[in-house]
């Protein structure tokens, strides 16, 4: 077997370009599936920290469903839904009363229009997260105050022009002074900084420190209630009361929205669990798509290996005849050519695994996810490549082993 392996690698080295091009097909197929699976595995590993941004025992109402793509009539259905206005949100909060831990109201520009913050000649990029909220934002979105203070109920009720900013704004706008008590301008309006958020980092490529929040009443007064949708986050007293609180919240929201008993909900609810489930569903679809594409690529690469091995048999017919004339058995010739096919396939597969792991983890790093190595998929890749080499190399190897030594020796 050692001699057969040496001869196999030697014969592949004779036609380096041809061998490289043949292996490239396997490499591309394996690269696509390993790259996707590595990225998905890395994202799954960081899903708890990346998607669990609502805090514990919290659910939120939304106009659009989470995690599905809608089009046509379905899209029109969701577009025609009424916005969640500030008045609806405040009435909902009153209806829930003391049956919940907190109710948080918040609204964001969502990049429309892009918002840039300025102070005394300093500027941020035009992509800050800008919105309005209340004193419960820290709990429901897992933020903390670094310096200064949080919003109070009076700030919201009295529509005060105050702001809390993230560390990215502190670094860009106030590099050599404290931001507390200073003015900051955003979206054409000026606010007084009363606090700064503690560093939170990034999640899925988005810098969560690049944020500026003002009281939601001030936000709606400055920019118009008709333009923005109010998000309503509700936290139950405990996990045991979560189900009952959710049911009561849905009932209260139906009352606020003026729905009759026979009408369906014109809103969606989601929580950390639903976000995780939605991500898992999307990840499964992406994985299935990558698997199908890779299977097609590997099939085409297998046909390429068979073609190259048939050419190799034709080119080495005289060599085969000489080996048989001096005593080589049929099984030895078959094994040699089969090993060559497997070496081609597995070498290409190992290259695909290496490139796919690097590319997948590169994407994971960009999205602030942990680096992983997909041992299971890598092992499966090696096995599949070996099977491809055996299946598509069997016929050329059998053809070589079945040559008549006399005819082979006469071949020119």
C-alpha cells in the first residue's frame, strides 16, 4: 500500500495543473457547505447574548411578524395595520396597572432619516441609533448607566429636552471633557446630556454604543407621532407569571386597538424565545440551501474526477501492460487507480474544509460571534469526499485493471 500511495501521488504530480483544476471542483463544493455551517454554528453559539436583548420575562408587541418574509397579499395585510401610537401605548400601560413589573415605551428612527450627532465642531457618523424611550429602557434592553442619571417619570411627563448617550458618542463628541450638562444636536434638535450608557459592545455587526436616546414624549413632539411606531415592552413579575401576563397583555392590547371578539389580532408578539426560534428557522433554511448547492457542485466535481481518471488510464495503457507482464495482479492495478481518485477528492475536500472554516469564522468575527471549528461537518466532508473518489473512480480503475496485458503492451 505504501508503494501504491507513492505511485498515486507521483502520477498526480506529473500533471499538476490538471490535478489542481480537478481538485478545485471538490474544494468549491466543500467550501460552500463548510463555510456556511461554520458561520451558522458560530452564530448559534452566540445566540443567547446576541438575540437576548429584551431582558428576562419580557414580551413585546410589533406590527410585523418576526423571522418570516412576506410578499404580495400578505405584505399588504401587514402594511395596512395601524401604527402603535403613543396614546395607545399609554392606555395599554394604564390597563396593565400593577399586574406587571414594568411597561417600557420606545420608538426609533431606524435610519430613516440617517441621524448624525454634533457638538462644538465634533461629529459622529450618520448612522447612530436615535430614538425616544422612558425610564424603563435600561431594564428591557439590558443597558446600564455609566455616568450621570437615567430618565425619570418627570422627564417623560414634562417633555424635557434631555438625552442619554452611548460610549461611541462620548468618544467622538467629548474626547477631552465630560459630556454631562453639555449640549448635543441630533436630527436638527438640541438636547442636554444627563447621562451616559455603560459600554455594551457590538451584536451581529451593530455597534450598540452608538446610541442617543431622549424621552419618548419629546421624541414624538419634535418629530411627529404620525411618522413613528411605538414599541411596547412588558415585563412580568416572574417567570411563573409570564404566561398569565402575556395573556392579559394581549387582551389589553385588543381593547386598546378596538378589536371586536370576532376579529383577529392586528399585531404580533415576540420575546427572546420567539427571536431565537426565528433565527433557528432562518439558519435551517440557509443550511439546507448551502447543502443543495454543495451537493450539485460535488456531483459535477465527481464527474470531473471520472473524466480525468479515464484520460489517465488511456495515457498510461502501456504502463499498465508492463506492470501486468511482470506480475501485477488485477486488484493491485484497481487499487492504484482507485487510490489516485480518492487522493484527488480528499485533497480537494481538505482544502475546502480549511477555506470554509476560515471564511465562516471570518464572518462570525465580523458579527461578533465566537470562533468555532465544525468537527462534525469536517468529518462528514472527508467521508463524503472519500466516497466521491471511490464511486467516481471505480469505473476508470476497473477499466484499467481489466486491460489485456498483450493489447496494453502493443498500445502506442
